[in-house]
C-alpha cells in the first residue's frame, strides 16, 4: 500500500503513436499496473503523436501545454508522471518526469541517417527551439528520472538537466525462464532503421549453417530487412516471425542459443534484460547505447564493432561452444534478476 500520505490519485501522461506497440508503450502500461498494485488510483492520459511532418512538432507540444491535469471532475489529481516528449509539457503543480526518451531525431540522432532533421535554417531553428522548450518544461518538474543512464547523459548534455536513472524490469520478467540452447539466434524489436535488424541479418553470412535467425517484430522497414537476407544469400536461414503473443515470445527466448541486439544508441532496451532473464547471452554493438549498461564483453555476452563480420564471428563462437553460451547466459541472468520494481515506484511518488 502507499505510504501514509494524501497522495492517492495519479495521472500518467503518454504521447501515443497510433497503431504502434513497442518498449515505450509497454513501459507506460507496466508502470500503471505497478502503481495500481500498490493501491494508487491511476489513469493514463494520452494524446496522439506523429513525428512527421516536423513542422507540426511545436503544435503538438502546444497541445500538451494546454492541458491542466491538476484536477478531474472537481477532484484533485495528486501527481502527474510524464514520460516521453511532449507529455511533460502538461501543467500540474506536482509534476514528475520519468523520461523514456525525448524527440530523438532532434537530439542524438541528428546528423545521422536515422534523423530527418537537415542542416537547413528551418530545421536548425526548430531543433534549437525544441531543446530550449524541453529544458524549460523539465525544469518545472519536482524531480526528473530516466529509464537508463544513457538517457540521463543526454538530458545533461543537451538540456543541462540532471536526472536520476531508475531501472525497471521488462513487462515479461515474471514469465521469462531459461531453456535449452537451440539451433537459432533471436533478433527482437520493431523493424525500424534505428533498430538495425538488417545488421544482424547480414551478420548471418558469417555464421555457418545450420544455425538460423528468427526476426521477431514488424515495422516500416521490414522490406529492407528482407532485402538484406536476400542480398547476403541467407534468406533460407532467416525466419520473419512477425509479432508473436507474449507466451510465444517467452518460448522463443527460452529456446534460443543467443540474442543479437544491435540498435543504434538505444535508450534502455528491454531486449537485453529479456534475453538475460531467459539465460541467453547477448551479442551487441559498441554503439548500441543503453544495452552496454548491462552487457559485459566476454562475461555475459559480446560487444562488437557494428560490423556484420564481427557480429557473425561472435555468434559463430557461441554456436561452436554451447557450454560457453550457457555460462555467459547464466551470468546475464544473475545480473538481470537484480533489477526489480522495488524502490522505483517509491521514488516516483516520494
């Protein structure tokens, strides 16, 4: 139950991209579930968000700024927990932010192939305006938390805002379990450019048969992933599994040899912890961001250059030595079980 305090009614604010279900959406739904388990009355307030066209970003931020969430039906709302851009623009006298991510295209992705911001006067001005507005809106918060140290570093670098990381388990944590180390490796995540599923697929060219790759997830870049499989002549060993149910994903994790997770500068990434909780080593890239807060090269997985050959050689090493895969996976599980919800909710509502 909550501590002996008047705080009872909580709004969790989220910017929802219609028809998208990923880590950010699961983050919000699991937070709400954990708050309710502890006896809080919780509602989610969501406003549809679309990242394109860029010219509408400020209008979407303004829409959130119009929202005063301090009361509902003539009753006070005791706390607002904001999550990603631009939900923390909403007004409330007791506002806390737990940042999943900001508008990444204007931040660390700017200047990379993963951002649509260009070096035009309009885009430079828009980016400058977004950074300044984020600084001001987050400055209104009583406390600012992030989902990982990587996200906290961005806030400090770009906005001069100090934040405390709060690690939390993935939504599937209670169901994940170790199993046999089978004849396939997994890639899990939305098929979007920044997730780099194509990099993992191209790595299979350097992995000897009969090891297969299961690609779990869907998205706008699926055609590029399929093209990568064809171009590298590994299409016969790549299975596009779509979006399986939670139980099916749990069993896919349990039966895998290892998990390849190579997004570009990820915020946190549930996949790392999901793999570890399933007793599987993680092969990741040196520029993959938040996953490097958990993966230790040679200890519970491998950290490689973002290069298909290097990644493929790491996977081939595990395929040739299943005992090593089991050993690294067991160490990963020891690390992952230490990440719990205890203390997370208490910090948010303090």
